[in-house]
C-alpha cells in the first residue's frame, strides 16, 4: 500500500503513536474496562472505591452550583474534587448522559494511553528528534514507564502523566526558541486541565514552567521580563 505524497511523515508518525498507545492498552487491560457494566467496577479496590463512589453520587445529584457538588455521601454536600473523581471528565460524561453506560475511570485510563504516546512524541519533537524510528522507540518506552503503569492499579487520576509530558514539551520549546505568548497560554491551559483531573499534577507543571521562566531570563531575550512577569 502506497502512502499518499500529500500525507506528511509527521502525520504518519502521530497516527502510529496513537495506534501504539491503543495497542498497549489492549495488551495490558480489557478493552471493555471502559464500560460501566464491566465486572471489575462492581467492587473496585483501593482508592478506586472512593473515586467511583463519588462519580456515582455525582450522577444522582441534581445539577447545582458549583456543578461538581454531590450529596448523600457525607453529612454535608461536598465537591467530587475531594473524591478525586476527575471533575472535568465527570462533568463531560454527566452532561452527555453517558455516566450510566461508561466508566469514569475506565474511560480516563483508555484515553491516557494514546495521550501518553502523544505526550512523549511532543517531548521528542521539542528536543529536535526528527527521525520516526527514535520517536516511536521513545513512545514505546513511555508506554512502559513503571511509575506510570503502577499508578493505573491504584490511583487512576494520577496516571495522567501525559499532562506532565505535554508540559515538558512546552517547556523545552520555550527554552530552545523562546517563551512566546502562545507557550504561556499552553502552560495556563495545561494547568487548568490538571486542576480538573488531579491538583497534584500542578507541582511538576509548576517546576517545568519555572525552568522555562528561568531560561528566558538567563538567555536575556528581548522582552523577557515582561513575559516572565
């Protein structure tokens, strides 16, 4: 099969990275784990019990303000932020009416695999790696990272390591080519995303952002002080 000339190599590598991510998920887990009907979610272990319970209570709680508030699990209503129930995804699933058919944690886990692959691909490209072979090798290594895999069997919300990879890619780009307003906006967007997944991700995001700020000052680029402030 011939690849159309109009299809850029970067697009092909990106598609292959997504395929690798999905293949890794199928290799490690059951694809049906993303469904709420999967037997695993009847009695999830460890922190998953709290996260799943918070989401189920959220589905049964009428919409209110703030929208992440749940009732019935504690003497007083509280936000699912404190149940680590991945608020952004919970809001999306409830808003789309999919909360009863799909698993909050299962969907997040499924999405994390291709996103982990794309995050590492972004880091490698920011570092200047252009050849597809080392890019895909790096993607494969990212999908086998022990700390990332370990999180998936306990605190799934913390398995969003792909957020950190994308943040690192933005930081590397800022260090190499400058802290543009677009990259500052990317950092802000990633921080907002992390806040609605798990706030612990904000710590490493802040660290790589600080590295970009420091580099901008040390390299004495024009207008650096304005952008850093």
